[in-house]
């Protein structure tokens, strides 16, 4: 068994496609197919089954080899960390993914402070929706993700970071901003900016269920999954929008945040990583700083 063969199989199994694996590894599909075939011949077991023209499924033997490859690659990462320490370079790569709003509002100061302490860290940030964050963490492509705690799959580790609230965004001075406890009937009087159907937040589905129960008409003027885009159009007076926001964000001069805690369950942002993740000191230091900064701001 050769190292490149194992890496090739790992990418094909992880991505479920020879095409995607070829793009990720800068190899041809033919080369990857030959590497997988060589592994199957050496192990005497079929590793992949084709389901149609484009879909692949791991056989039981393939699942066992994938688990072996994941463990071996984790050990390889640890070895690289140890070698860097021996060479006097105790820092290496650190990668993190989160939705745009989290990256935009909550991380810049912490990351700047972290890089001042660890200037040799090779930082990579990815703007991704929460489903993509989970996929990247599971595949081992990133170290950490930041997502809603309520959505974290059970096979991933989650460290509760900071509380979030679901609010209704309205223009400053809007009549509902003066209402102590806003109702669905009151909300139904205005055009709404909501996420697309099937969006991970579940706001659209919950809203439509409540309106249906009460026999209310729902006038949707804009579909948006980006909180910043929704907020921008709320500021223009186009409509009202639903958003899940971390507590303690600075006020926006043209927006009112109307609490909806009486309708939506409380939630938290969480730092997400693989359960088998072994952290070198510089990555643990990032977690420590992230949580310290949050405690200081509360």
C-alpha cells in the first residue's frame, strides 16, 4: 500500500465522487481510479460500489479502510506538529469556517489579537453556511467551525460559546418596536423578508406553520439567507426580517431589534470540532482566547 494510493482513496470516499476528488487532489480521474483499483487488488476486497453514473457507495471493507485512513491522517497531523516543535517552529496551520455574519461581527478582534500572539500561524477562514461547516469539520478539512448549537450533529463535539436570540428586524421607529410582546397577527400586517424554504434556520417553516394555524396570510417580499442583506433592505423600509443574532452586538443606527423569545427557543453559538481531534498548544490557545474574549465582553 502506497501513501498516495491511500490519500487518493480517502478523497474519493470523502467526496463520494472521482470527479470531485480529482479536482481536490489535482489528479486525473483515471489516475485515482487506478489507485483505488490497486488498493482493491492488494486488499482482496471491493472498496467502492457505483450507484448510477455519478454516485459512489462505500462497501463494508471501504468503510473500514476509510476509518483507518482517517486515523492515520490524524496521526500524520500530530507528527507534523511535533516535528515543527523540534525544529523551533511550534506553530502551523489553523482553519475555521462560519457563516458570514459570525465572521463579520464576532471574530475580527479576537483573530487580530490571536495573530499578534502567534504570528507564525497559517490562518485560513472560510465563509460557509452551517451545513457546509459541518461537512468540512467531519471531513477533517478544517479545525473548527462556529454554528448554532441546536444544529450540531451528535457525532461532532460542540463547546457552547455565547447565547443568541431570534429577533424581528424593523426600521428604527417602526410601530412594532413600541409593542412589548409582538404577536403573529401583528407581524402579518407587514411584508416579510424570510429565508428560502428548506433553510437550515427553520424560521421559514416555523413562520408558515404559525400563520397557517391562525389563518393568516403571509406576504413575502424578499427571500434571503444572508442576515446582512436582509438588514440592509429592512433599513430601506422594504419589510421586516427574522434573524438569529448573538447578544451584545452593537446597535445599528437605523434598525430596531424586536425580541421574539416568546416564540423561539433559546440557542447558543458553539465551537464545533471532531471528537477525535487532538489539539496542539497553539490551536488550544485560540479556543482559550475566543472564550476569554467572550467572557470579558459579557
